[in-house]
C-alpha cells in the first residue's frame, strides 16, 4: 500500500475523483448563489484545509527561501487557477455539469500542447492519439 501511495498514478486517480465530485457539489452549491461568491467560499475552504494539512504533516516552509522565479511562476499559477475557478463556476451556474466538466477537461489537451511548446516535453504517437481522443470525447459529450 505504501508503494501505491508513492505513485503519481494513485494521486492522479484521486485528483480525477475529487475533480468529478467538485463538479457535482459545485453545481448543487451554485444553484442559489452567485458563482463568484461560491468560488470565494470554495477558496476559503481550500485555504483552511491546506493550512490544517501543512500543520499536520509539518510541511510549512519559509517563503523567504523561494527563488524569484519560483515566486513569479507560483503567483502566475495562482492567478490562472483563480481565473479557471471563476470561469468554471460561472459555466456550472448556467450549464449542465455533465457538459461543463468535459469541456473543462480539455485542459488535458492544452497541457499536452503547452508542455510540448513551452517545456520541450515529447509525447509518443500513441500519446498524441490519446490527446486527440480526449479532445474528441470531450467535444462529443458536451455537444450531444
């Protein structure tokens, strides 16, 4: 079990499971309130949960030990996350979760493209075929 918990696959599957629950819970949660306020509430919960988690595992680090590059890209990542959440909750407010979530998962396709363009990552032919299937599948689910 310990080896399983050290694998990226284990954590990726948990991430996908929690992302699916996020869509369902958020769709119900935004029914009677504004999507931006719902995103704010969600963010507070995440901050508290992370603070508790860091405290329990002893994961707090000095922010002064970070490089300027790390700080810059973590800030940019935070801004992108915030923008993503705001857009996601607005889409859930007006659309069906079963349509919004697959389109949101087109981020997988964009990560593959951006990873290749900006990080020099390489996918095999099978990998690119999989990316194409994800794009096609997400589009089909959202449209039909």
